C-alpha cells in the first residue's frame, strides 16, 4: 500500500535516464564489433568526441538514423497500454 502512494523519484534506487546522451548509430552491431573491440567500447576512456547527441526518450529513426519501422495492421490481440 505504501509503495503505491510513494513517488518513484524519491527512492534512492531510482535513476532517470531522461537527458541528452552521446549517440552513434551503426547499421549493425556486428559491424561495430568488427571495427572496435567490446573492451574499447565499454572503457571509461571511450573517445566519443565525434559522436552526436540524442535526447532520451526519443526515437533515433526520427533523428535521421536508419528508417522508421512500424506496422499499419491491427494487433491480433487486445492492446491497451
């Protein structure tokens, strides 16, 4: 009951990801791994100077990366978000 009344933002375990993030789009993860090692990509010293920025939440396809994927057919099951 207390959990339902509490605000998630007041929890010490809550971290909002909403902000501007460094972003670099690649056509596939395989191409990225071939170019750079996973160790290099996850290092604290990663050089992201040439990367762009993207606001989160967002949709990278609407910012010129890749192409939007959507469906114009009805769900076969009830969809109530």
